[in-house]
């Protein structure tokens, strides 16, 4: 009887700790539907904190998916519908060798050729993009979470007709608006 009580108490503690330490989730509300992403702050703490900071500030509200390449990825979070780039916080250190891979449905930070240049822009992989993963000899792109619902929306955005606009290629002809990014409690 005593062992059963201990076991039940241990199970209750484990369940409570799982709730307390559950991975944070965000809801990306777009003009094409909603996407819920689970963030992995254990593997990419700086990247997740950065993304959540932008979300909590309302930075992403009214930005667009400005680069869409079917069967590759959708990228957004840095430009408004007129392709004006938004001012960002300082760039963060690259966390690409964290065990997470650029596989279908994962979210990663976009950056320039400088590995430590990621700010607000992110992308969601439409397929396994192994060439974006970091190795011991090459910097990659930091994955920090994965889509848990709304992959149909991601694929729909990926199929949007695109063209060139200003200095950019692969811009959706009809803007795909990121209405908000909300941290879910």
C-alpha cells in the first residue's frame, strides 16, 4: 500500500512538472489561417527568447511572408506589405548546432552570410533541408521549434503565386499578412 501511494505521488509530481516546464507555444495568425508552433527553449534558449520578445512587443503584427519558395520554405517577419524593412533589435548569436535539424515543419531563424546576424526574420521549412544544417565545418540556420498545428496553412502559403517586386524575388503576388504572433499561455 505504501509503495502505491509513493508511486501515485511521484506520478502526480511528474505530471505537474511537465505542465510547469511545457515548451512555450506561439500562434502565428496569418491572412491564410493560423499556425501553432512549439518552441524549444532547451535547445535554443537565446533564439526562443529573441522570438518571444519580438512577439510580445507586437513586432510581427502587420509583417508579411515576403519570400515564398514552394517545396523549400516560407520566410517572413521583417518587412511590411510595402516591403519596407522594420527596425530590429541587435542580432543574436547563432545556435545552429543544437541538435535540431531543418526538417519539414520546423521553424528557423533567417540570417545573412554573417552567422551571428539573425534578428526578427524566420522561416518554416516545407521539406527536409539538410543543407541548411550546421556541421563542424559549416554554419547553418538555427532551428528553434516546430509546427504542431497549421501545416496545411504553411503548405498553402508555400503554393502562393510569386514574382519579383522591387529588389526581391519570390514575393507572393497577393501579400500574405502576419496579423499577429501571440505567445500562448
